[in-house]
């Protein structure tokens, strides 16, 4: 398998990127506790996924309106999954998932 930044623009790459972003947010929260205290995790998921997709799109060989749309869909999927994982974990920690 050829692993490139453009892989983020595929369905499997988007799922892997969402897991990566969720992990990065947890690292940031440990290093900067204010992130968790202020509830900035969803914003970080939004920004990290946007940066990752913009870099992936810029590194792809073909930049057309169609691939731009696929990049948008990848960003939406990555951000939604990363934010959803955060919401689910937060709900479980607070006892809402029981």
C-alpha cells in the first residue's frame, strides 16, 4: 500500500485521520489542561481536520472542482467522526452512556 498524504481524501484514510486527530486532541489536552476545561475539543477537531485535508488536497496531483468537493467531503467526515468520538467519550465519562 502506498501511504501518502492524499490517502486522507479516501474513505479509509478519512477514518484513520479521524482517529489520529482524536488522539492528537487527547495529547493536547494533557499538555494544555485549559483545552479540556474550556471545551475546545470540537474546535480543535474542526481545525486539525481542516489543516490535514488542505495539506492533502495541496499534495494531490489532480486539483479540480471535483477533487475539491471530495476534499470537502473528507474534511466533513473527519471532523464529524472526531467530534463524535469526543462527544461519546465525554458522555461515557459523565455517566450519560449508562
